[in-house]
C-alpha cells in the first residue's frame, strides 16, 4: 500500500510556497458553432482567449467573472477534461498536453475537481462508501480493508458520520453532498484541486460552512487550489490572489487585499460595487454597466469591455490591451490603469 496516499501528507509537500506548481501560458479554447447564418463558416466561440497565470504551491487563486466568461472552461482545461485550441499548461514542470493516456492517469492522482452541482456529480446508484472508494480502486491503492478505513477517515475529515457509508446521494442535503464531493476530491491526496463554483448552489449559511471546510483542508494538506466563482464576496474570504475574467481573458490579477482595496480595471470596480453591504445604513455608489455584452463569436475591435465601460475613451478602440503589471504584483488589461 502507498502509505503516503492513505494518511495525512507530510510537511515536505510545501517545500517552497514561491515555487510554481502550475503554469498556464497563452491558453486558448475555441468552440465551433457550425456553418453560421447565410452560409458563413468557421465561426467559433472564443471561450478562453489567451489566459496566462502561475499558481504557487499552497496558494489559493480565486477565478471570478460573469457567467460565460470562460472561468469554468479554464478549470476543465487545467485538468485536461477538455483539449485546448492552443497554449501550454505545465503541472509540476510537465506539459500536460504532451502527456500520453498512461501518464495523464498518473497525473490525475495529483489533480482533482469539486463540481458545482453536488447531486449531479454523484452516481445515484452508488452508495457514498462505494463512491469514495472508487478512485482508490481505479488507482490500485490499498487492500479492501485499508480502502474502507480510508473512506471512513475521509468522511470524518469533512464533518460527516462514517456510519453513512451505505447511504445513497438522495438521502443527503445539498451541503452534505458537497462535503462528499470534497471528500472524493481528497481521496488520492492531490496537490491541486479545482473547485468549480462549489458553493453557488448552496444556501448562504451552508456556503460559509463549506468555505471554512475548504480553508481548513487547504491549510492542513498544503494544497494548491483554483477557486472558481462569480461572487467576489465569496472569493474574498478564501483566496490569496484573485484573477478577474471577462470574455475569455484575465483583465486583472492581484493579491486579494490589493484588488479589493484598489481595483485597477473598470470591470473589477463594477463587480465590487455589486457586493451587498449587510449594514442598511451604509450606502454604496453602485456602478451599473450599460450597453450590450459583446458576442464571444464576433468580438469587437479594441478593448472588449469598451461597449460597457463607463470610463472609455476613443483610444480604447485601437487595440485590446494586454495584461501588464501596473504595480508590483498587480496586473491589469486597461490603458487607463495607473
């Protein structure tokens, strides 16, 4: 049995918090949409259009943006659940898009995902015990008794009674099912977890519980995590850094405190003003975005945020600005950023 896989990882896993575990370079994913109207061909949805970032060991990166901005597609590309149009992803300094099927199976022991819908991601015909034991069987880890002991350990780790192993997914609440999803992601002791909107379908009180659980697990296991969400208020409490996506590109990337304190991109500013304030006596000047969202099939010239930007100037139409470092550790894709 691989003892390191079935017990708590040792502290040597986080040898250097500054070392990049994951490096994404100019990642693109275009989806064909058929022949189009009036015989037009080669139309493509620019779902991910030149995304680049690094993820350090033990770091949590929040990836946020409106629905359809490409953040979930980015997460699936990182795990190679989708094949890219172009670009490179290096995981532990290895280009995963060059790995064969056998090597990818080995790498997937170190890369796991928590899905948005905890019910749809669980097989309704399998007990919870069988669901959590399945990845251990696939990767031939441990004898039967050892695997079942590991399943009980995982359930305890996520705050569930180990005696529920013989129950089915429909017998649990949404929050409990998401805890099971977290346990399944931890089964192989991965180095990286992609959490794809793991709390968006849960009640607010349950969201806080799941986020606290993820934070505790990340700290204990020294995991790296990409936390995908559309709610900046949720991302604030869990992320070390935050990347903001708009129409397939990252438009701002910074340490979480810097981004929330002094955003540089007008889109990020608008998102932050949409965060509700619990004190009714405090008024916030909400930035309402006007104009139409450009089509990801037929992107406009210049800055793709131009039609909705309250600060736009004519020069914004000249080019789509690249993501550049404006201040140490703070990147933005805006010609007005200072």
